[in-house]
């Protein structure tokens, strides 16, 4: 019984992973050799051979030793992986040693080889690849077996045209099966002009695709909005039905039935996933619209195909592209657009740019009243992090749902967080009673007669590459905390925050924190754990003192405490890497006698009550800009002459009538601002003579 339960669990892990992320082996499986070793072995096609020969045509060979899981030549795969499509992967072992009770495969070695392979290229962990094990049987002794090949053989397809154009690094030719399917169906569906048919007859798939893209783009330019008559609608009913039969089937009518049940939807913006398995579903929306044209509430169509033919590496969250638009009254144009977007997308399913499609649809058609997302239940949402930028309800139509698979929790997340609804072929689910965890995954669901699938979309590295987090600025702390080990930039400005949030200490690699324009009165402990913090903006708050514990922020480069209530500074924290310090618009009269900022380049002290500068100002050897405007300084320390790298010195609006003679040492000074002081014209002329390369302002 225990064995049966284990097998069921194993199958469930394989199935749910395959449905939502296209991974063959989940981390849970690969990290549990004892539990899943035998099941994984049995999931392979196993071949035994006594005379193994390696065919090197369209194959990459990665070598191990007999008992090693380390690959000796990983660059052999890395150098071509962007330009090929993998068919199969074979893992080669020796059926050795054979003991009294027979041969037993080393599952730990098998799992380690898989894990090390996926470190070389995570995209090889794919359920669409055929996985095989090859066993040498001609095994006599250690020395002889050690001389045999052990390792991985990756078999791939590579079009000759791709080889010729390998320098085009940002284009990813779609896998040949899906691309050729699209081409064949478009050729069979359309009455293409004779000259186009002749032109593509002898072309390879890449050339065919380019020719057909040009054809449909020109066709769309020349297509005008046709008057919608009963005859027009009848003809297009036939045309769209033919489209559905060509690209799918009439049996799965989920989209049609959902629209038929929800005739109250008016002025609707349709956002349709336009990748491999979804063509028929999007076409059902147009069919329903055509059959109910007089009363239909469908006004706008947006199609997304996850970036046209971009490689995964070139896809950036929010900028993946492959999003297209048309108004619903242009039925003829929409049918042509369907085919153009298919050709540009190449057909394949996978992580999709759903949220980018929604955001761009909203921007293109701002007058809509409803948003309806036609979603692929079997694909991850590449850009779910952008959901926080949508403040309107999203009606999600789930395509590909059944009781075995369950609903992809990412779409439940989208419906719940946006205040929208979920729709299957039988159900319309409003006011979702669901509890989400901090990652957006489902914790509990109340009183609904449907199944929630399992998904590791939230943890997929391919969906959220590190470069995304480097550039992403979070404005919501709860959302940021879901990725606490990867968030770099956090902007919580203008949110009426009264205390530094404790959750900040959980963000392990935070580098930039903006807490400006809040109601914070004290710098507290949660901040001190931000070891990697480089930029801290606390301007426009109510802070009255600068704690010395800020010196714990060893990597801090930029600190802004301007527009606060700091009325005295007994000491400043030692920050060796600080480059930029802004203490403007406070009310302190003195700086501490010791200034320990050996790398400081920019110091802003304007609009305070400063009477003088400490002599330690001369220790800021790297200072380039010093702003002292709007203070009460009458005498400037002669140590100002020590600032040999100073380029800008702003002394405007003080009580100064004369500068120390050491000012002539500032050979790099470009700008000296003296307006609003007590300098005579003769003295200004004197300064211009001793500082001939400096622009002096005195108005």
C-alpha cells in the first residue's frame, strides 16, 4: 500500500510539473533519491548494448567517468544550445558490477548527473525531450569498464539555414514541429495568391515564414473595414468555423459557452493568449461575437504571443512584446491578424506574457469597461509580478481545465488579486473565497466545486531571471517579501509610513531603499541588517537624529536625509564607501569635529543654521561638490584649501565678505557661487585673477 501511495505521489509530481512548467524532474524528486530512485529509473527508456558506438552527427557528447557525475566538457553544449532544438537525451552507464542478486543501478549517481546537467542548462529539464538510459553490457573488470564511454548524449535538430544565420543572436527560430504545423495549416486554410504559392513552394520553413509574414502585413494594410451585413456575417461564420476546425476542434467550446452565459459583459476588452494550443479558443470569441453581432459586448481584441520569435534570453518582464490589437468591428481584419500573430509567434506554448498583454491592451483601448483574459491553463504566467499595476477586475476564462489537472493557481491568483472572476466550461466563479500565501500561492479555498492544480511556476528561474530583479523596482513590501532573497530595489516613498517596516530586514540582498516623503521620526533596527544596502533615501520625513549604528551599513554609498528635523549632530557614522551625503534643509548649527568619509564626493548642507565648518572638512580629499548655500557662515576655514579635487563650491546666501587665501589652491574648481553675501566688486575681480579657470557667480 505504501508503495502504491509513493507511486501515485511520484506520478502526480511528474504530471503537475509537466502541465505548468514543462519540467521533467522537479526539485522535490531530484533531492529525494531514496524515495524516487526506482521510479525515475523506470520512467526512462532503457537499452542494453554490447557494442556501443557514438554517432556524432547532430549530437553533443558530455563526458563523465565511470563513477563520476561531473561533466568534463560543458562548453561543448553551451556553445550551441541557443541554436538547436533537443530531441532526446541519453545517459550512458555500464551494467557493472553485477552481484549475486543481479545488477542494481546507482540511483544517486543518476540523480547527480541529472542535477549537474541542469546546472549547465536548466532548459534541458523538459518533459518534451525523450529521455533514455543506455547500458554497456560488455563489462569484464574495472580497468576495461573504465575505458568505456560514460556520460550524456544530447541529440538535436539544426536547420541549415539557422547555421548560416547563427550571428543573429536575439532571434529564436521556433521548434520545427510547431513552426511547420503553423505553416502547413495556414497554407491549407487560406486561398493564397498564385504568386505567393509559387514563391514558397521550394522555400525552407524560415523563408516561407518570412514571405507569409510580409504577405499578411501588406494584406492588413490594404484591408478596410467592411460594412457588416447579414451576408457578411454568414460568410464569416463559415470562415471562423473553418479556422477553428483547422487549428483545433469544435468539441472544446469553453470560450463560446462562457460568453453565451455572460451576455451582461459590455464594452469588453478581450486579451487572448495566441500561442500553440490557444488558437481555437481565441477564435471562439470571434465566432460568438459574429453570431451575436447586434448585441455583442465585445469591442476590442488584444493578442499576445510571448515575444514573437525572441529567444528566452532576450525576453524581459514588461518588454517581451509580441502584442497586437484590433477593434471588434473589423472582423475581416481580425481573421488576418490571427494568422499574422501565429506566424510571428511560431506556435509554441510555454511561459507567457499575459500581464503585459493586459497592460498594453488597457493602454491601447482605455475606454473599455470589462477585461476578459482567455488563458492557457497549462502554461505559466511569465510576468505575474506586473499584476500589482492592474487596478481593474480581470475575468479569466480557463482553457484546458479538467478535474485531473485542476486550475493553474496563477490564474486563481490573478482573478482574486484583481477582484475579478474565474470561468470554466461549466462554472462562473465570482467573489472568490480564497486565501493566498505571500508568494501568491493558494493556502485555502472555500466551498467551490473545482480542483486546484499544483504548480512550481512561482519558483521557476526561467520565468524570473536575475537580470529582471536587478532592474525591477518594487513598490509593495508584501510583494517584495515573496522574493526576499532576490529583491534589489524597494521604493516605499509617499506611503504615509510612520516606522521603518520590520519586514525590510528579511530582504537579504537589498541594495536601494527609498523611504522618502513619509512620516518616519526615527531610524530603527530593521534597517541595520541591510548589509548590502548602497542607496538610502529618508528625505522628507520627521527624523531628528542620526544614529551612529548607521555605520553598520558598510556598503552604503548614497545617503539622503534632507528635509527632516535634525537640529543637532553630535557625531556622524563612519561610512567608508559613502560617496553622496545630503543633509540639506534641516536646522543644525554645527557639524561634528570628526568627519570620517574618505570616499565622499558630494556633500550637500544647504539651508541649515551652520555658523562654521570644522577643520576636519579638509580630510574629505575626494570631495568634488560642496553646497553650503543658505546658512549663517561668516568665516570659511582655511582647510577648504585642502580639497584639491573640488569642482563646485556653493557659498551663496551666507554672511561671508572674504575667503581664506588658501582658496587659490583649488586648481580644479569649475564653479564658485557667491551670490547673496557681502563681497565687494573689487574682491570678486581679485578672485577671478587668482582662479582664472573658475566661473564665479555673484549676483
